[in-house]
């Protein structure tokens, strides 16, 4: 049976907030790191940060086909054959970072078992296009449903993800009747590669922060011809979609998020209304993430330096990315945890290979730097768009429901029994059903 079938307000602090609230506030600090709410006053400001969403509307939409040259495949083979791995302290597993034994297995499979051409064909089975917006080529899947009543859904990935996260769920979203669902739940899917990620162009100037990316995606949907549409995503996709909803609420049918950002409300009564169970879960994730944010500091300050190693070494790239899949998945983090129980090596390597073949690991990491150093033009106070939230217990950032209700027009709230950060890939059945359930409420 397949996995699809299984289905910026300052808090008012007390001097002794208690362990649960203290950890919840630490989780809020993580949200600041992710969203850039505390960007320094001297940060870079762009004159053209806001983008007219209809700009350059006469630019064509061009069909796109993934076709990695044979020479690139040969080069990868040569580099993998000459990999030099560091040693590892005996008796350790993942606590120092990516475990050497697992990485050796993954690299051996990448060299001798992984079939990129098969994965390339899988991607090419979807309708893909590029178009130039604001001087940048944007790549996107645009898979239309046969049902004329289908609603457009913009689904946005994050880091270190890609469009490969959505390959399993696009068919049941576009043609639910053929996959055991209700034909009335159909969506037209638009799944873009973010600027600087995968098959999209690499920005050649400063300032492509999440807010600017939101303007680009709004322009993309307008150019495709969708006046109103739904949006969904996690990680940076959730953050970008929050900006999109902040700027273009009138265009949106609804917002679905599996990593909803909600700082503690200024109202002390609302802030303290979170249940002990919620605060315990939020606190547990905050405590876990204390040791998991080093990558944000590096990518938010010196992404170029890190990029030299990851751009040049497939082993380094795989180790950097797979550590996040291990650490952010709902699984034991000690030696007893097995990543193969949650993702196939084909799934992991398809995502890693997209970064490798497109040479976009460095440009993708710059979103952390731009997020810190390009202040938002329009602060986010309240999202006046119908919002649905899926809470996966191993998500890297969690917020209590009362905090979310204070920040969003919350219509739908699901606490999942299992799952982590890469929800669409790790728990596609749960994620798919929640998308259907939420947007079904808004189709009426």
C-alpha cells in the first residue's frame, strides 16, 4: 500500500514566565529568524522592492522540458567516484551531523543505482513552462484538471526542497476521481520553482526576499490568467504565501499552511489562553530546535562561503541537505531512527539532484540572507484571508491555536497524528486530505 493510500509585535514578558511559556517564546524567536521580523535598522533597502504584479504582461509563456546533458551526468559520476569522506567518532550517529554510514549508502546509490533519466521523465510528464517576470525566468509546473470547476492552487516549496516534493500529490489533486477521491475536489495546480531554486533563474541583484518573491508569484498567476486562486505551502512557501496574502487578499480564495507563523499576541489574555498541551508541544519543538538553527546563521550571514563547498562537491551537497530531512522528519533522532522508513533514496536524490544539476544551492541559500537584510515594505499584522492550518507534530515551528486566531481569519485547524516538516513528501495522504477538506469548505 502506498503512502498516499494511508492516508512583529513584542510579547509582554513576565520575569518568570515558566518553562512552557519560555519555550514557546523561544519558538517565537525562531519564527523571527525565519521571517526577518527583527531585521536590523541598517539593512539593505531596495527602491524597487515592490513589483507591479502585472508588469511585462506581454512576455511569453514558453514550454519547458528538463534535459540534463550527458556530460553533466558523467561529471557527477566522476566526482562521486573521487569522494573523500571525513572520519566519524566511533559510537556516534547523527548528533555531530550527517551520519557517515548513511551518507556512504546514499552516495553509493547515487553513483550506481539512482536513475536520473527516470526521474527526469517523471518530472517531464507534467506540463512545465517558463516566463520572464521582473527580468527573471520563472519555471513552473502548470497541470490543469479536466474538471472545468476546478480551482487554481498555487503550491509553493521551501528550502531545501523543490517541486519534487509535490510530484506524488499533483495527480490526485488534478484528477481526484482517478485516485479514489471526489471529482469535485479538483484543482488546477501551479507549482513554481522559487527564484534561485531549481529550474528558475538566479537573481543577479540584491533583495529577493520572501516579500519580493510573493510579488513575483502574484505576477505569475496573473500572467497565467487566474484572477482568483488558492495558495498552499510550507517552510519558505508558507512565509512567501503569508506575504502574498498580506498584499493581495482580494485575489485569494484561501490560504493553507503546514507551517503557520504566529507571534505571541500583545493581548496577555489571548497569549495565555493557549492550553498546557499546546504549550508543551510548542515548547518541545522549541527545545529541539535550539540545536538546529546553526544552518540559518550560516546561510543568513555567509551563504557564498558555504556555497563554494556545496556547489563543488556532490557529497557535501547531499550531506547538507539530507541532514535536514533527517532532523525535521517525525522519527527517532538517535541510532534507532531510519530515514529509509520515511523517504526512499530516489525521493531524496531527485531533490538533491535538482540542486546539483541546476547549480542552485548557493542562490537558494541566499533567501536567508535577503530575508535578514531586506526589510519588508508592508508589515504583516492580520491576514484577512480564509486560512486553513495543518499541524504536523514534528514541524520545526509551531504556534498555539489562539495565537493563530489572533493573526489570521482561521477557518480550519487539523492536528495531525504524525508527520514533520516535509509534509507533502513524508505524509502525502494526510496532507492531500487536509487540502481537500479545507478548500471544500470554500468551494460552496
